[in-house]
């Protein structure tokens, strides 16, 4: 066996080796460590050699050892270095992060493609951890949920993986199911049958958990020298980065759960049965490995010159720095920039915004290189476009590649009125960065302007922007906005809500499991410790579960109009699937608690679970009634948002939820872009996309919203924004 100190030094150096100099240091460590080892050739063994720790005792020379043994040993030391250097692939990990809609997928794909061409002997992987994948769209290639190669010239090696969250999670469970069931059965009041049913259901937070498992899988495989991760929008990427810490705490909980037999044996005698220790140790090693990989990863922040994107980027930067294992942003891309003054009002405003954005980023990220990606009015699609874009962003070359929009008849636009909300619940959905928050605020603003009904808007996006659009500090508690007491806004803080709930539950458990209340014994003491460990974790999926509970609470007052500013596509769909999941859990928990109804705390918990189930059933009734719930979809007139919206609407139909109104945001009007080549090119693409949307959704109402040269915020901005609307004929 190889000495553990040797392996530790090698793995440390390998993780940090990102250049030729680091590899030289690595080989130096190898040589130094090999001096403490003796090589011994064994007859009839299948290996080249085995390694033994050097002994201080003088060893008898074996007959097969030649006189020049020392020379052979020196040669073997260098062979050892050469062999390990050849076997150990040093993986460089890059995370591409940013607000929804800033162009993360395009930048990630361009970086991966450029890396593959620059390092033709290396294997490069790009993986998407966003539940609403777009890699297939930018590569213009049909992709499944397996790792697939991309055909490139000159022998460059690039593979693509769009992680299937449910499949990845179930594969992980299937490998560990039996041991996990045994641990949870031994350490809780749940039976093996109960736990098995719970594991069979789709769990919230599965997208982040599966992303972590997928990342660990490709890192441990050792097949790739470069891995580029196209992440979900900010809020859910933060949850992903928090997962290794959550996983470590979950392991502590499982270790406690598996120790029930040992605790009982200590008190009553007998021999404890160790359950799952090997699996838990493997999981702990896995979590530690991913943590190290994330801490040493390159983190590339993508943003645009828009104030909302910049503000959210700075907030996310601060959250990363306040993380328990602080992560540093190592690079910046200012995407969709306009560096030339331009000949139209829109381009002039964008050029000014670009200058201000560069100044802001230089102040906030001193010493960081800011890569600027010019907006040429053309979507970046296909391998040729991505390669040219990669050279433009990462080598500063001029972007000469262009694509022509498909030909088609330009749709007609007819003046329309902004809708006024009549039902109790409205949901605003769409891809990240399309303007969901602005449209949500506009619907509320218009309803307050035209009716006497009170309006409450709540953002359930973990990275909300209501404070930007209302120019006020919005938090978890509803507060009046725009000087109107009947127009209130809030941004759900799921972590804070969860921690408040935990404190209440801990008090209840403490009271229920003390001798004064129950008169019983050791098993309740153990349950108290177990629950305490479990509740100390903020689980993945908490955003979706608490959002559903928050929506049900908001609907208790039937006189007001409730608007929910949803998270981007993938996690919005997860939220809409959550009510059915919660009902399944409540049925399971009620069945489990019924078996322990002689215990006071089980009866109390049963009442609360039943109340929750009743509330969720009421919410489902509202969601599935088109008279009481309206779903508005927001999209940009561009190919990538259009394709994601098509998949979103299909998924909504499968859930029995229809969206009859689509807002097409930031449409360029011909009279405002005369003599501007960039905007004219962009408008041709927009009109082609508008025509496609009209043909595809003939039965739906399509609204076009003019592209405003500045971002919409405050009362004046919303008044201007809602002052006109156009119906696509």
C-alpha cells in the first residue's frame, strides 16, 4: 500500500496544479516522498512494484537484487513520478454565474469551445446545472440527458451534459437505498416502508442536489482536464454552493440516526449493530472533495450594463463573501455592451450605461480584468458563432461573425390596454432576465390605477428585484410601495422563515419530550437529539416549499389581488409541482404519526400536518381554476428565450395549468431606430421571432411591450411603461 502521507501530498499538489510550474512542484514532492519509501519486487505478482515504508532495521539483501540496486532505485523513483503524472489528470473547474438572462449559457459554451480548440489534447466538458437547459439551443444540437460529444475540427475534444435532475438523484438513491433505509428506520419513528415511499417521491431541491452529484461524478471520474459549469440564475446557484455544507450536516444527522443501537447498548447492555458507517464515510469524502473543488474553482461573473443586473451581481458577490467558506469571483464578463455612441436614442443610452457599468465594476472589483462582449444585434448560435464569440470575449478579437434572420412576414401590431387583474391570484413566469419583475409590478400598478381592489405583490425568487423596480427597500414583511397603502410588496426570505419555524418546532419538541409531559424515557431523548440535528440544516428546496405556504397564506384575504413574481423557468415549474408533493408527504406523515398516537407530540404534529394538507388542497383548487388564477408568461423576441418559453408552456399544459396571455418585452419599433444598423439587425430577428410566436400560439393573446431606452423603476417609470401596450395580430 502507498503511505497515506504520500497520497495526501500528491493529491494536494494535484488539486492545486494549474500550470507547468505547479506540476514541477508536484514532481518535486513526488521525488521527496519517494525517498521515504523502498521498492521491493515480488515474484509472480501482477504489479510492476509494491511500496513499503522504509524500516530503520537493516534488511537482508535478497538474491535477485543486482549490485546496481541503488541505480535501479533512482531510476524507479523517476519512473514513479512519470507514471503518476501521466495517470493523475489535473481538472480545472470554471463556474459561469450571473443573473438570469445575462447570457451565461452563451459565455459558458464559448469558453468551453475555445478551451477545446486551445488544448486539443485535453478533454473538455461543459455541463448545465440549470433545470431549464439551453445548451442544446446554443449549440443547435439535439441533446438528451447523457454526456454527448460535440463534433469539432482538428481533433478538439468537447462533450456536453445537460444534467437530468430526477434521473441523477434516483441513480444516487438506488446505489445507497438499502443502507439509507436501514439508517432512517433505526434512527426515527418512520418505518422502512414509510421512508421508501418518501424516497420514491420527487423532492424539492432535487435540481441543486443532482447538480452537486453530477459535479462530483465528473470530478471523480478523472476524464476531463477542463470542466465548465453553466449554472442556474443567482438564487439557485447560491443554494448549490451551500449544498456541500448542508450535505456535511446531513451526514452528521445520519451518523446520529445510525447510532441508536450504540446508545441503547450503552444504557441497557448488549452489542450494537453498526449501520452504514462505510457509506457515510464515502459520502463525507465525496462532500469534502466537491468543497475543495469549488473553493479552487474559477468563478466567472457575467453581467450586462442594466442596473438591475449590476445591482443583483453586487448583492450576490456580497453573499458569496459572507459564505461559511468564502468564494471569490475571479473574472468578469460585461455582456451585451455598446461601446460606440450609436446613431439612435437606444444605442446612445446603452453606450452611456456601458460606460457607467465599466466604472462601477472597476470600483467594486479592483484588480479584476473586465472582458467586454459587444452586442451586435445578432443572436450567437451554433459552433461557428460560439467560436467567434469566444475569440471576441477572451482574446479581444473583433466579432465579424453574423447570422441572417429567417425570412417571414412582419406581424401587425394593434394598440391595446394593459389588463386589469380580476381574480385573486396571478402568476408571472418566464426565463430569467425577460422582465418578469417589471411586468408583475406593472400589472399591480395598473390594477391599483383602475380599481379599488388592494394589491399585494410577492417575489418568491431567491434573487429578487422588487426593491429595484419600486426604488424602496423591500424585505420579507409586506410594506406599502409608491405611497399607496393598498399596494404592498414583499420579497420572501425563505431561509429566515425556515429558521423562525425551526425555533418554534424546537420549543414544541422540547416540551413534548420532557419527563413532565410524557413520563418516558430514553427513546424520546434520542428523538429530541435527532430532530435537533435535522432542524439545524436549511434543506435544498426550502424556497419552493415555503413559497407554496406563503402563497396559501396570502390568499386568505379574498378581497385583494395577489401577484406572484416567480423564479426563472426551471424553479418556477418546480414550485408549481410542489403542492402535489406536499400532499403526498402529509398523507405519509399522517399515516406514520397515527401509529404513535399515544404520544402527545405525535398527536399535536398530526393536527398541524392535517391543517397543512387542507390548506394545500385549497391552494390546488385555486391554481387549477382559470377563473381564479391567471398565468402570464413573459418572453423576449429572441431565439433562445423563445425556445425556452415553448418548453415552459408545454410543461404548464402537462401540469393542467394554462397561460393564455404572453407579454413579449423589449420590442424595437421601426420609427425609433432609423439609421441604426445594429438596432435594425436586432429588429429583423425580433420580427422573425414575433411571427413565429404568433403562428405557434394562435389561440393565445400576445402583447408587445416597447423597448424603453432606460430601465423601468419608480412611479414615473411604471406610469410610462403602462401607458401603452400593443396586441400582436
